[in-house]
C-alpha cells in the first residue's frame, strides 16, 4: 500500500497504517513543487536581508539576538541539541512513526521553507524503518512539541539514538542511518526549526488513540449486547422511536447497532409483566456509547484539520513573498481540547462497562445466575469464579478517575514569559491513549464474563452476536474450575485490540 503526502489529505486511517508499518510513503508531485518553491523563496528572503525568526534571529526569548548567515548551519544544529531535553521512557515505535509521518505531511504544505532533501530524508526513515528514540515526556505543546520533535530530528543529522525495523536494540542514530542506507542531512535555512515547531507528538499519539477508540466503541456495543442477552434485558431502550426523540447522531447509531446485534435474541426482549425497566447500565447504553460516538466524530474532524495544516512559525506565502514571524499555529489547543474530550468519553465507556460486570457477578442482580458466575460443576467456596475480575475492573475505573484532570487547563508560562500560555496538549494526548487502553481492558473483562454468563444461562446468542461469542470461546474456554483469570483477560484484550469485536 502507498500513502501519498500532499499536505492536505492525510487521514487518521492512513496514520494508523503507516504507524503500524503497513504502507510506503511518498510525496505528491504538487507538494514537492510547493516545498521546492518554499525553499527557494526562503533563500531569496535571506539573501535580501529579510528578518526571519529562528533564521536571522535567535529562538524564543533570544529572538532579539541577530544571527549572521555564516552561523546558520550551526544554529539549526544547535537548536536540535538544546531542545532535545525530553525525559522518561521512549514513545512506542507506532507513536513515533505517526509523529514522523504527520510532521512530513505538514512540511509538504510548502509553507515552512524546508529543504526538499530534508523532507525526503524524513520519508526515507519511515520507508526503511529507522525509528528515533524519543522520550515521551517534556513537551508543553507550544511553541510546538519541541523536545520530542527535536529528539526525532536529531536522527537526520546522525545524533541521538535510533533502532531499525524488527529490532529491539537502540544504537547510535548515525549507525542506524548508515545501515539503512540513508544519507545524513546538513540542516540549513530553517530546517531545524521546521522539523520541531509543531503539534506532532500530540497528534501522533492522539491519532492512534482515536483510531483505537473508534474500534473500542463498536466492541463496547457488542459487549453490552451480549450482557443484555445474558441478563434478559429489555429492548425498547434502543427502539428507533426513542433514539429519534433525542436525535443525537451517536445515540441514533448506537441504537441501530444494538437493534442489529440483538435481533433474534431469545432472552433480550420487549417489556413484560414484572419487568418494565432495567438498571441504567443496561437502559442507557445508547446515551453513553452514543455520546462517545459523537466525541469521537468531533475529535476526528479536529485532528484531521490539525494534521493537514501548517503547524509552524514563521510561515511563508510563496506566491506573494509574504512572511510572518508572529503566527501561533504551533499551539496545540484545538488538538489538546478534543483529546481531553475523547478521554472523558472513553472513561465513561469503562465506568458503565464495569457496572455491567458487577451486575453479572452479583446473585442479587444477575437474574438467577450463580454467584460470581461459578460453574455448577465447581463447588462455591472452593472456587471463587469471576469475583476478582470485577475487582480488577473497579481498580481500572478508579485509576481512570485519578487521571481525569484535563491537560489543556494546565498552562505554565515558559521561555522567560514570552510563551506565557501553553496548552499542555501532549498531556491530553497521553491521557487519551491511557484512557482508551484502560477502557479496552475493562471491556475485555465484560466480554469474558458475558460469554461465561451466556454459557451458564444455556442459550445460543443472537445471530449477529454468535461470531463474537465464538471468537471468545475459540481463545478462552468456559471456566469450570478456577484458573488464572489474568491470562484470560489478557487473551480477550489481545483480540479486542486487533479489532475482532469491532
């Protein structure tokens, strides 16, 4: 598969594919021409003596210091070294590749004045599997995700550390580039600042979290429908007339999905004498998962704008010779806010999922099933069944709550107060990623227990749910006598991560 970068049309799905190593990357002919024209325009401005931030001046609060042309190459190299101040464990290979891809797409807009060879080298690293070692901590989200992008960009000049495709070993970046057959770049003009002055750690991590969240909400609907069958829930909560009476797009879609999934169920049925209402964790699935669908849609729209935009400063208008050193397009507020929103919504998926898990193990609420879903052939007391699986789900939800503070309200002034508002967008991105992965574990527990409950109920799932049930049972058999439940949860999480329930 080929992903062609134009600076205008990169999608979240393409980011995910390239991040996972499933596509080659190229630059469109139009984008290549724009970049070459931008490079020529920058060189012309420099020759004319046009003041340009970060090229003829220092950086940040040092922008009043004049930098002579003879010092330009050293200036751009020194920028990467001084800004590579990240700490902590490295970003995942997938997240780093997503960051690289999105920055390459931003450079392809042609508004940064970067050398075409610098852009080609970044693309070659993606195609030949050279991944820089980028510490995940240290960015405030303005002016751009400076520290992580500087660690990324060091590899282009042979500094820092990197590893090759299918290798777990970090090595000197120059060695990795040599082994991959990629020539190092001599940064000039504004190559250094063009590589680091954007939101790409935020959008790289955020795009992958968003892609996982899209799969998660489908899987959560499947899990909820299985529980509804196991507990004999009422189906009028997702009647089309109910959804249209409060016509949020997500609620309408989740209701439709639940109708499809529950169609033909022998236990999830219309209201009947003695059962006119369900608990809200069963009744309000369209409202909660529907809200998550709407959050995901809003997040995707915003991130798609962000990853196809000129995230930088200065910006250059090639056609009219315009330049500004006073733009704020490197600021990650838009991306950070929607990722905080995504984290909130995904956390609610986990909160509701845990409540259904609790109902299944409680003999007071599970409609006659054995306590803790202990198999009838295994004596209670000797066996504890799925008792502690609910503890685990509760612990995960509590951990989500401890990480519930939004990142984008945490501004702390930087750079001698010249950057007196920063969005902390990378914190929002990392929080969103944590929320999605944690919610996936809770939903994995729900799927595992739902399959056990259906077996103990002695029913065959509705036609649309049989594939999900059989996928679980091919990997994890019904639990008769107690076994290590953590292994079973991990197995279902692996299936869920791969999209088997989406």
